[in-house]
C-alpha cells in the first residue's frame, strides 16, 4: 500500500512517494521501481534557474513511469524567490503536469489565493494537493472548494482535519523520521475513520494509479 504521499526519505521506500529534484538524476534511470515526485522547489528559483535545459530535464524525468507526480513545487511568500519568478515557474510545472496527466504536489506558504487562481486560470484537470497542510479550517475550505486535496503530517489544525472530506485526505512524513503509520494513527486519534486502508485508497485515487 502507498500511504505516504510526500517524503524526503532515501529509496528504497515502498510505502511512499519520495520527493526529488531533476538534479538528483545524473542518469534518467536512477531510482528504478521507486515512486517519486519531481519538481523545482520555490526556494530554489533565481533569475537564471531553472532555465530551458532544466525544464527539459524535468519533463524527461517526469515522463518516467515511476514519476507519480510533479513537485514539490509551489509559491512561498516567506522564503521563496522573487514572486514573479515563482509564479512563472509554478505555471510552467502546472502545464507539464497537465501535459503528462500527472498530479501536482504543492508547497504553499501564505499563498493559497495564488494557488487557487492558478488552478482556475490553468483549467487544471489533474489532481492537486497542498502538502503539509497546517492552516486553519477557513483556508482549508477555500482550497477544497477550488478542488484541491489536503495532505496532513503529524502537525495539523484539528478543525481543518475534522472538516476535510474523508475522500480528499492524504498523509505524509515530509522530513520527519516517524513511520507513516504513526502519522496516520495521529490523524485517526482526531477522526477514527482515518485508517491506513482509507489513506491507501485515497492515495491510489489521487495518483490515478489504477489508470496507468
């Protein structure tokens, strides 16, 4: 069962999707049989990076069967680069996700309004998820109404978790060393319906694994 939608662990990690950068691929066949998401983080954007070669490399790596999603990518109004560069990069990665038919794993810090507007303007059809969601219930509702999924780690707003539809809840370890089943148990302590079986079913639907 794939339970962990976003992790920075090293492979092999059969329980989850690891987050990598195109720069982690000295050869296109690295990480065989390991599901991963691949993208450019908003902290890394500069006036010269990523350039056209970097975006071609992203598309090449993201085309692999093991590439389950694009990301993490997104917008960070606290630690990210210049906003217009972040927006340009996010739009480009959203377009690649649509082109390849793969979901998007999103890093969002104080930028939910930007993300919602991008989803509308791109007319996105693939699934999008905010990873590591810790914000309040009112922000969760705006994102859910825009069609996004929410991924929760061990730190979260309980009201947001309680009011997220069960069918759009994902779980993650991110940079934590805790076992993903421990994270799910923490979520289940607030909502007993949240079980490993529920998360596995949601993850498969989010990644559209059945359709590949």
